[in-house]
C-alpha cells in the first residue's frame, strides 16, 4: 500500500510539473540514443536499419559529460540512455557515472542480452537509477519478434541476475522494469509476463505498438520539409492487429490489476488498436523533452526525427532548446497537430488533464 501511495504521488507530481513546463518551456527530460548499432533485429523497430557504420562519429563519453553539465544548468531532471542497444558501447558506464555526477536521474533502456555478470557489477557501481529491459513475449514468441534466437533466455537471465544482486546487497536501486510492446504476435502472453514479473518482484509496463504509415509521413510538413519519422513504418510484415488479436488482448489486460495503464488501454477503441492510432489532442513533449542521436543531432521526439533542431557539437543545448526551429514547431503544434502525431509513441505523456481524469474515473475496463 505504501509503495502504491508513493507511485501515485509521484505520478501526480509529474502531471503538475508537466503542466507548468507546457507554459514555461522548462526542459525536464532528455533521451539519448547512444548508438544506432544493435545486436537484435526487432520487427517493430526501425532504429537498427539506420546508418550504423559511423561508430567513429558517435559522441564520446567526454562530450556526454559536458552535455550533462549543460542539462543540469538548464534544469533537466531525467536522462534516459537508449539505442540501438546501449550496452554495445564500451564506455556506457562512464556515461552513466557522468550523468550521476551532475545529480541527474539516469535510466538505461536495454534489450538485456548483453548484460553479463560483469555488467551487473557495473550497473550497481555506476548508481544507475532504473534499468528497463524489453521483453515482448514468452520464449520463442519473444525470439521471433526480436529476430535472434536465444534473446528471451538472455534477457530474463539479466533481470533475474540483477534482482539476485539487489537481494545480496540489500538495496532497492536500480529500480527494475520489464517493458512489453504489445503486438499481434504476443497478445496472448501479457498476463503470463505480468505474473513472471510479479513473482520476480520487478515492475511490469507495456504499451500498444503505434505503427505509422507513409501517407502520414508525407503529409507531416514544416515549411515544405518532411519531418515525420520512418522508424515506425512496417517492415517484413505489418504488425497491425486483427479483431481476434484485439479480443485476446482485452481479455489478457482485464486479468491484470486495475491501474491507470490498464484503464488507458481499455479506453482505446478497436479502430485505434487496429491502426495504432493515439487519441492525442495536445503536445506536451515538445515543451519539456528532447532527443539526441549518437552524432549529436537534436530532434523533438521519435515520431519527428526528420526535424533536426541543431547539433550539440555546434550549439549549446540551451540555444537549441530556445532556438528558432523549435519555436516554429511548437507554434505549429499549438495550432494543429501533424498527421504523424496520430501515431504518437508518447501517448500517455501527451494526454490532457481532462483525458487523464476521464481515464482514471473509468468504472469499466472494456469500452462499450
């Protein structure tokens, strides 16, 4: 009960800070893609298909260290290290330690397959605040989605290893999440993965996959420039759910403890879930969040990675945040969202207060 109260208070605090930052343009979070290199070939991810033969051009640990000083000066609170696969970087923990030296909350998002005994030791030594491991199905289901045999065993072994080390040390940090992207292939595994997480003592988080399309990208323009991301375009085969997939997903979610995220998913219509549509009416992300790719290019979010705001090797972070390109984008989004925004992967962060209240007060899980 105490943990539940703490989580709810933390969420309430986040919502208040988000509302303030919408008007004050106070940056709260930066997501860093440390590399586009990855050892997996996930169906729902387009990052590994990006140019990745430029390891020598990736930002150095020293450049990240200097960037974290700028972030602290700007008031940024949270930095998330992602990829590609961040554990491919040999200097990952130097980067984590540099973030912590500036008193930033530092989360690491990983597929978990490269976390061995040595990496577990370094996770604790670096003082990372949270490790989020992606698991998208049970056993072979996960391996098929991730494109590499044995991925499930390695990822689950990483989580169990970190939990065992927590218990040995008698500590609660880092916080541990197992994150699931809900696809048509894994809808029947939702409750099974939740049960596994509950028994292990780690958080279970999930989100529906938001698959974009070429038309939305073509029509998302700023001054005649296409800025929509291609990373969520389907490849190999479409990931869109059928009516049967959605029925199974609803049955699985209904078995979970009722919380904001189960209510949120329950508020989606069948059409939303089938086509990856998100009920976004307002963009908070562009007023408190920024992404930076491995080469220092800053952009607003994953859905708009075609809109480059500037490069941190040429401009200071504050100049990019307050720059003309970001001002133009924010002004346009305040008037009307872009077509690609309908597939927003930051859905829960962009819900209005009215939408949040409506979801929280829902009595029934499944929409009529």
